């Protein structure tokens, strides 16, 4: 197996792992919310645990293997419109995930844990969950857009 093939396999595997786990967060959280405060807090802690240990490293691996693929294929590839747009979306996604989505999710998880412990009532949870959910949808949509661009490789402005 060539280094290029190995990098391509790792790149695709990283996409499957990262996006697969990301797409499972919503159903896990909804199941937790349907079963009560303790289960909801457990579901949110589990999503956080998976995100830190599996999903985020897989997204980082995407960038590394992608850049290594470009290096093996030739740096001129960086001038392809689909790759320029994908990298721009990836950078915007990182900023949005760190600056907006992660704090919203942490607030949701913290409120759920405080409610499960009997330290707080449900009054603020719905709003916090709605905000985190909305930003989660935005981040997921951006990720799916990058996936489509990577597979389709449209000729846009080149």
C-alpha cells in the first residue's frame, strides 16, 4: 500500500468516525431527556466524553491527513476551489465550535447536572438546550457541506 493510499484510508476513516459520532449526539441527548433528569445528565456527560476523546481527535486527524494528502498530490491542489472552500469552512467551523457551540453545550450539560443533583429547577434548561441544539445543527450542516465538497469536488471559480 502506498503512503497516498494509506493517508486516503485514514482520511476517510477519520471522516466516518468524526461525522458518525457527531450525528449520534442528538439521538443520545433526546433519549436522555425522555427518561428523566439523571439520564439526561448522563447522556450529556457521555456525549461530552465521546467528543473529547474520539470525535475531536478524529476532526483533527482530518486536517492532518488532508494536508498530508495535499503534500503527496502536489500543493497546487490547494488552488482548487472546492478545497479552498472546504478549508475555509473548516476554519470557520473550528472557530464557531470553540467560541459558540462548546460553551452553549457546556451550559446545557452543567444545568442538566445541577437539575439532576436537585440544585436547580428546570426553568433555564429549555432555553439552554435550544441554543446548544441550534448551534449543533449549524456545526453539523457545515460539516456535511465540507463532506459534500470533498466527495463532489465541483469546479466553482477555477
